C-alpha cells in the first residue's frame, strides 16, 4: 500500500511539473513584455542625442529580428520550444527592454528619422566625354 501511494505522489508531482512548465512557457510572451524593462539599464540612453538613438534603434531592431529568427529555427527541432526558451529568451527579453527604453528616450528628445541620402545624380554623357579627353591628354 505504501509503495503504490508513493508512486502516485511521484506521478502526480511529475504531472504537476509538466503542467507548470507548459503554463510557464505559454505565458512567456505576455510576461516578457511587462518584465523587459527590468532587464535593461534605465539610464543607458539618458545622454544619447538623436543621431546616437537612431543608430541604436536600428541596431536593436536588427538584434530583435535575429533573435526571433533563432528562436523560430530552434522551435522546429525536437524539444525546440524548451531549447528556444533556454537559449534565447533571456537575451530577447533584455533586448526588448532596451528597445522600450530607447523608444522612450527617442520620444522624450522629440527625435525624427533622418531622411535617406539621395544618391548622386548620374554623370551626363558630355561630362564623361570631357573627363575622358582630359585623361587622354594627360597620358600623352
């Protein structure tokens, strides 16, 4: 009787552990958004100017996308959800916290995106001919 009771307790404990792990993994996405700022230094972007913030925001967006791709790739393998959580979730949460703080500093500083630089206009055929004839004269 005691052996069957201890076996049922172990079985119940294992079932409880599996359920708890499943709930923890399924709730990570929602929790990570609220916990993310706790994993980042709140004063990190205080002295950044708009140009520095713009560069940092682009770098953080790239890092976030890279981590998301790595997590998705890990989830395709056997035990992928667990591997994804263990290998990448903490980094992802930390980066999301940095993103949030950088965005707050961006708004606080009233920054605006820098317009992309226009490429130089193509050289006209007449200008090309002149430069070619000048280089030909210099060679003689």
